[in-house]
């Protein structure tokens, strides 16, 4: 079960009891970023068309352009248009983000606990990867211009330790970008125990804007930004609703088609709700930098 610190100045949520750190890898042998979708081809094509139609209906230019821009911002981890340099993707999974960042000229490297995933990236795409714990790999000091952790920090047994290692690896002024589920999101409140963000037993800690900002500062970073975002919430609403539904009901194609339109409507609703309550978006986005003065 998850517990929440009763201290109002903290509020961190953590899994208790948590899996042993040496056993965590077992939870990722069939993880979605490392496997391919082998579902029915006709169904996939139908749902793909429904996705495009739903996005067009719910996110027209005069309503959804803010969401489009925000989704693009997160897709590139806020680095789109930034001067290319050396980038490390922590928790690189199948390498999708690494390939995306290689195109505009970034020198990209990745690290993942899953040896199959990191080896596959190296062999298929020719990009340098590492396997295992970031700290234990002992990469050279001040060697990266940017480090990204997309949906990774919530899965770490000791996130502060990893963040301090990121600080060491960044050049002075180098950027750290973190995206993670928001424990105070509308989806978390709506679905309760069925919310996709809990994702037992992989997620060990869940953050709010306040707790994530505090952790980054504690690790030694200068915090540039910490906020919530509704972009991409549709998939979380979709999976959460499936978690809430009987197995037979969730398998229905009609249900899946309805779910596509419903989930995009919920994402748009969440985006609009952030105008008055900006802390309730599905994901947290934090940008921080290594201080320019030499502290390490």
C-alpha cells in the first residue's frame, strides 16, 4: 500500500512495503517500453483512426493549440530548439526518445536497468548505452549538457542519490528535466486505487509539485520550473478506466472505441481546469540546472 507523510511540509507518498532493490528488475521483464504490441491488426488500425478523429474533434486549433504545444514540449523534454550538446537519457527503455533527439544533432547516450533494452538500442541504432545503476556506472564528471528522466524518478529506490549523481555528471549550467506522475492530479482523485499512476509494484514514490521541487533543491540543483501539465492525460484516463472495468467489458471493441473519445474529452477538461487549479494536471514537469559556481 501507499503511505503519505502526515507532515504538511512534506506530503511525500511512498510504497510500503517496497520490493527489495535487488528484485526490482523482475517487474520490468514485460514492461510496455520494452515490448511490442501484438494485438489484432484490424483492431489496431480502427483504434488508430479513432484516435486521430478524437484528437481532431476535441483539440481543434482554436481550443487545443495550447495542449498541442505542451504535448510537443514534453515529447522533447523541453529541449526542442535548444542548442544541441551531449545528452544522457536515464531509463531509456526502447530508445524512442534517444532517436528523436539524435535527429536535431544531440550526441545521445542512454542507461537502463534492462540489459536487453540497452543492448537492443546499441545494436539497432548505434547509440551508446549503459546497463544498471547510474551511480555504479561511474561516468565521467561534468560530461553532459542535459540529462532527462521521463517517468523514471518514481521508480527509483533512492531518488536523491540518483539526482546527486546527475548533478555530478552535468556541466555547470547543464539542465536536468524530469517528468513524473502527479499524485495530486484530477485522475488520481477520480480513480482512486484504479489510477494508472500508482502502477504497483514499479512506482515506489509519487510526488506533488511541492515534494518534487523540494527534492531537486535538496539534491543541489537550482530549480528553474516545477509545474503540472495535462498533456498526454488521455492515455492515463484510458488505462485507469480499463483498470476499473471488468475484464470482459474492457475487451470489447465498442468499449475501446468509446474510451478513446471519452479519454480525450477528459484530457481537454483537465487542461481547462488547470486555468483555475494549475496543480491538478496529470504529469509533473520540472526543469533544474547545475549551479554555475563549482560546488562539486
